[in-house]
């Protein structure tokens, strides 16, 4: 299995479609000649990096570079490419997924996404992408960490988000629930950038060891967190919708007794 990463100066690319078109042009119309200093420096860093023989630069010219990954290890090599490009203001296009990584305005962090990706930095645009991606059952969470015991994370169950943060020990492990994706994005980005507003934006509660989390949370617990939040901005209509949803969530589904609903012999004839 192979995949490609397209790399280009960030100033020359506005979005993923721009990056994809540049990638296609590099394949369709090769150019000879010297690469730009920043791309040349990046290519040299890739070639000298200990990545085995399965990450190779296949094209490099004045427009950027194309890297090909052969075999497994795709996510590991994506991390390497992002690490080597982030300080050089180079965007990286994951050609197979169409995802564009633009390091401008990034903060260094250990980022883990539910599909197995790990990234060496975070941007406001990536937070936006990952919170939306977290609604996918196959990609259920995002964790942003400074070290193994200092992190903030989010995951979604049904359409309620669980936010957790930990500050070094089990005694400093907190959780809150919200239905507002805008709040999730703002809180995670504030935490990542060192803005203290994240700590008072939501009614954080200490996590008891072994607590099951969002799957077992009651509607009353979720509603209390939402009403206590300073940032959700609930309207009357939204509150009514939330109340309806949480009531349905806490209503057990009745079990049918097959014997009770089976027609008797006379009715069946």
C-alpha cells in the first residue's frame, strides 16, 4: 500500500483544493531546476531522517515536494513529515484523505486522534476539524497533551460531548458534559494556548476513579452541567430541545414479551 504527501510553501496555498491542484501539476508537468531554499532544506531533512526506505521524496521543484510512503507506518510517517515541516511554514496535504495541515499559528503539543493519527502540533483550524471528526463513531476522540499526565481531551457519545482534563495526577482529573461543539473547540484551544479562560468556562467536576463516563451519564447530570456553564448561551428553544432529548435518553426501552403478543390459536385461524 502506498500514499502520497504533497508539501508546499504555506504562502502559496489557501486551501486543500489549491494544494491538490499543485500536487497534480507537479506530477503532470515536471520541472527541472533548483528548488527553493526552504523546500530544499526540508527535502534534505527528510532524506537524513531515520525513516527507513519507505518514506521517499519522489518530486521536488520550485513548487514544493511530493513524498511517497510504501507499506505500513503511514501515520508514523505523517507525524515525521509534520514535524519536519512545521517550523518551515510548509503545508502538508495528505493526498489520500484530502486533509491539509497548515502549521501557521500552531502550538506544539502531542495530539492524538481516534483513527490512530498523532500530530506534533495543533492549530485552531485543526481543533475545528477534529471536533467535527469526533462525531464519527470510527473516530470518537481527540486528546491534546503536554505530557502523559497533563492533557485535555474530548469525545462524543450520541450528540453530547465529554470533556476531560488532567493536571498531573488522579486528584487533578476533571470532567464536564456539554452539547455545544463551539464550547468544546474554544475550551480545547484556550487550554492549548495557555489562555486561562478554559478553566472557568465550564463547571468542571473531579473524576472518581473508575467512573464510567458519558455512556452511563444521566440526563439530569448532563443538563446540570449545561445549565451551570458560563459559555453555552442556551436559548429557550435549545433548552426545550435539550430537555426532550435527555428525557428520551433516560427513558428505558420497553422489552417485548413474545408470548404476550403471540396470537392465540383461534385468532390465528
